[in-house]
C-alpha cells in the first residue's frame, strides 16, 4: 500500500505519465456525490459499481481526489494479501509468499492504482470470486458469497457476464462429490446473482424503458443496440474490428519494439525493460504452472487456468491490451510461482545426496 501511495504521489502526478487525473469515472462519481438525479436520468453508460464506490469516497472526503487515489492503493495492497492467502492455502506457503511479494513490487499494478479507473477493483473482485470458489464452494455460504461478489464484479465490469455459465457448471459438477449438495450450491449462487441484478435493471427500465440488468456497456458483449444511442448509418463512422491474432498479441506481449502504423508509438526502453523483467520472465513459468495444475489436478491452479483462458477468449474477440491483461495478472503471477517452486523442488530432488 505504501509503495502504491508513493508511486501515485511521485510518478503518477507527472504530466507525461498521467496528464489528466480527473478521469470520466471520477467526473461521473462527482456528479453522483453532489446530488445529480442519477436514479431517473441518464448519467453514464458504464457499469455503476465503481462509480458508486468513488462517489462514496468523495462524499466522505469532501469531493477531494487524493482520498480516492489512496483508497485505490489500499485495494492494491488487499490484492497482494489475497494472493498470499490463495497461494498459502492451495499451492503452498512459499508460492503465496513469493507471488505476493512479486505483486507488491509490480509496477504495472502500481501504475493503474494511481489512476482512477476500475481496473484495480475489478482485479480484486475477480480474484475474490476465484478464491471463494476454490476454498468455500463445498459450503452453502460459499455459494452465497460467490453470488454476492460475482454480482459486484459484473456490476463493475460487464464482460464477466460470460463467466456465469462456467461458474454454474463448476458448482454443479466439481464443487463436491455430492450431486445434491452441488445442485443446492448452484441454485443458491444463481438465485443470489439474479436477485442482485434486479435493482439496476429497474433503474434502467425507468430511465431507458429497457430492463438492462447491468450497464448499457454490457450491450456490446451481446451485439445489442444501446437505447438512446443509435446513430444513423449515413453518419456512423466506419469501424474495423481488430483480428483475433492482433488482439492476442496485444494482450500477451511483453514489449513493443516498433511503432504501430498510424497509431501507438514504440514504448520507451525503460518501459520495455520493466515489462520484460516483471512480466516477460514469468511467461515460461506461467505455462509450466498451468501444465502442473493439470498434471497434479490442483483445484486452485485449474480454476485460475480456466479463468485466464476464458478471459483470453473474451479479449481476443473484443480487443487486447497491456491494460486489459492487468485484470488477470494476480492469477498469472500465482501460477508462475507455482511452476517456479515446483521446478526448484524437482531440481533439488534430482541432485545426488552428498556424503557426510
């Protein structure tokens, strides 16, 4: 938490790093906090939870920006602690400790913790849902908690609505060895999720005449028109969907060595070195961790592997970037150190014993 606060104060305030700290989400949250009638009038097409989170902070702090940035640093620290707990309980204390320390020093996470965008909260909620499914899926309260945090996740970033069938199938067939208990857990999870979708659906029905259960931005993940946002074909700008290969490269790249024609310039040497050292070097161990998760049938590793794979499919269709990868980097780091620790154990076991 301290490192992230320090980064925000020293690096995040530089104009070339963060030219405008007043993001769209912050401006919307300020309108909500100052009494804008958001319940009956359009205010933002984005999912509402992160904006309400910022609005609550602004109400308490007197509409000041720094308390919100500091609280985001706290969320980053909570992610590090949750990484440790997940690794400690399911992969070994060494895995949890090393992964948490690596994430604590992870510059990519520090950077987005200093910018008022929803990425840090989404990463925390996504890891929390996985942790609950790994540790508490066999209990009824685990299904309720999973439904609660999953609803919060979808109301923060609607793309994870695609995870709903996978979670239900996991609870039905893999949560426990008892079919009836699995059915109960899946029912409780689904019922909790659907009930928590109702309030915002009612609000959207009042505002737009359409009971969209999350946010208007969710429409793009179902190729549905957004109410009140149709553009005549004659004036609509031509859009080109990036191909899957391009999105895949952008999601997983460790460095940019040349400029994009007519677009983004090449990254600086400093940026490339940081990215290669903190992310690129982990890629082979991340792949090893996924392989060992299947070989050893490690539940935590399998859940995180499937989560990362499902998220990759979404971003391959809707656009990949370094920022988009940040949502799954806590799990990527855990799997990487799961591979590293197991590799060290294997090498030590192969070494001949020394004579007294």
